[in-house]
């Protein structure tokens, strides 16, 4: 019988990782730990900044979710886009290109520290618009501001915990062999859901992290990542999970 892997991504993102895991002969159990809602200001900041994009030298994107919201709101505003676009990684770049936005710069590694480093030569005296989740790590803002950039944060969405996942977790968790984590939010929210469900992790379950920041969040919550993907992509994460479960069999 195929090993069962819990995918914790939001529903609209789960299919890519699920398909990659299925291609390795694994069975996917999709229980979202993240749901997306409008930001607290109901897009007021983002919509305001969309009317003055010509004042910016760069727009920074740290997720495909942010790209989707930005593209939708920009279409409503019918504003031309001429500044440089910077992306945190391959998935975000793909979303940008599919939306028709040319990417001038992509981080070497899909983490905020790498994107900040790539932008440092362009920072001094420049105006940058950061489009991301309402909650997020501020390392990008802090690093670029210290290097002389003026960075404006425009929240595109808010991540919330889908409490409707509690009952499914109670049912499915005892039978899973691995759990995948693709962000720090997924880690934090899963353990919040486990607390709400009053259940613990199955013995010897493989905790699979997409990258070092997600791994660090697991450690902060008292759990060690069993494996970490070679690079921050769903394809690499699927390979790592399949390899670990094959070695465990």
C-alpha cells in the first residue's frame, strides 16, 4: 500500500505538490492549514499604491499569492507597469510571467535573505513596493532600508487558520507517514490545529520541510525536520519525501 503524505498547503496551491508526490507513487492527503482572506485594510494600501506605481523603481513579490492579488487589483485600476520587478523564487517568477509581468531579478535562493542580497546593489536612493502577506518576516524591509532604500509594504492578503480542518486532522493524521511544510505559516498553523484537535504527531512520522526558514520554525516549536528539500521547490520537496519514505520502508 502506498505511503500517505499530508499536504498542508492552501487548497489552490496543493495540487502542484500533490501531483509531484503522486508521480512518486505516494498517496496524498490534503488538509489545508492556511486560508487566505483580504488584508485588514481591505486592500486600501495596495489600491492606493497602484495609483502611483510610476513613483517606484522596483516592485518586490515574495509569493505567487501576492502576484495573483496584485494582478487582479491592477487590472481593476488599469494602471501601466514600467518599474523593475523582483521575485523571491521560481514559483513566484512563473506566476509573474503568466500574469504578463517581466521579471528583472530573481533571488538565487527562494528566501527573503537571498532576495534582499540580490537587491542590495539597487537599494540606495530607490523606492520599492513590497507586495506580500499582511503577516511576514521583516528581514527584507529591514535590510533594504538599512541599505538606503525606501520600502513601502502593501499587504495583498492575510493568512488565517482554517478551523474546519480540525475534524479532518483527527480522522486522517493517525494514518499518515509524512507531513509536508512549505512555509513557516504552515508549520505554525498545523500545530495550532493539532492543539485545537487535542492530537499529537504520529510516532516516526516524517516531517518534510521545503527550506531552512521552515526548518527553523519547526525547531522553534520543538520539532526537528526529518528532511529538508535540496532547493526550495515542490519538485525537490517531493523527491526528498519519496526518498525518505523509501529508505524507511
